[in-house]
């Protein structure tokens, strides 16, 4: 059984562009896709404590079993990530 969730949300209050999040929830994995129309490609980097941004891909890389970047169908970039569901201890 799979459940699909899609939501449009504002990237930030001062940012006029829109982003799209798409989640596929299945028994063995959780797939998350986030796309926006920001120019350029996101880059995995190490943000300093004082940086106001730059941590999203580091979180994705740390938590996902696999992830990548593709061109969004409606323009911009889409980051996808798969998270493996681990059995709950009994």
C-alpha cells in the first residue's frame, strides 16, 4: 500500500517563488521529493554555525539511504531522497 501526499508551500516569507513537496509512503521506504524554481543547482556543503542557510542537503545526505538531484518537470530543481523504514523493536 502506498500513500501519496503533495503540498505547495512558500519557501520563505520574503521569497516569491513556490516549492512543491511530494511524499510516497510505503511499507519499506519513504520517498521524498522537493522541487522549487530557484536558479542554479543546490550544492552539498558544510554550513558554519553563523550561516543562515545551507544545511538542507547535509540533512538529506545524513538521513537518506540514497538521494539525488534532477531537473523538475515544471522548471527548477528537484531533490529526491529515499529513507529506509527499519522494523520497530518489539
